C-alpha cells in the first residue's frame, strides 16, 4: 500500500493543476497536488503530511458539484502513527475517508482557500470511526 501511495503521489506531481497546503486531518500539516481527471467535474488529489504523532500520505477522488463551490469524494490514507481526528482514542494509522468540502469565495487570482470535513473509517491497526476537518490554501489554475 505504501509503494502504491508513493507512485500515485509522484504521478500526481507530473499532472498537477494546483499545489495545496493544508492544516488538519489526517496528519496535521499537509502538502499535495490536485489534478483534473474529467474537466470541471472530477479531480484527483495526492498528498503527504506530517504531524505530532504521524507521518503519512494519501489520495482522494473528488467530484465537483456543478455551478457551486462544493465538492465531495472518497480517499485512502496511511501513516506511521495515529491520524488526527476525533475521538482520538479511536484513531488509527490507515483507512478510508469521505471528503466534503467547499471553496471560500475570495477574489484573489490563482489563490483559493478551502474547508473540508472528513468522516473516517480506520482499518489499521484497529477498526473504528472518526471525524476530521481541514483548512487549506491552493495555488494554481
């Protein structure tokens, strides 16, 4: 799984349309790339992050809601320690997550700010549910 995430992240760097930095779930401070899969409808995202308890990465598949700033999707992640979510006692180091997000309407060219909510199902080392959130800045087209 780790090699697959690294390969997807490197592929994402080649195809990137936007570069992102975020703070929040799943690992704390994240950096990543967003790339188009179907113009104006479907995007992919690959990211890596570091936090107080974990180092890890993941990929997301994001579906845009037409004529709005909303998007949603699913993703997978894996790290070396517990992810950042609530309740912290249930947090694992790998799993699947939902993504519910929106772009904040700022009139800055090539710069976007987004807020996301992440319902999480942890698969490793134990199974459980969690809820995380993130705030980020995106630079690009």
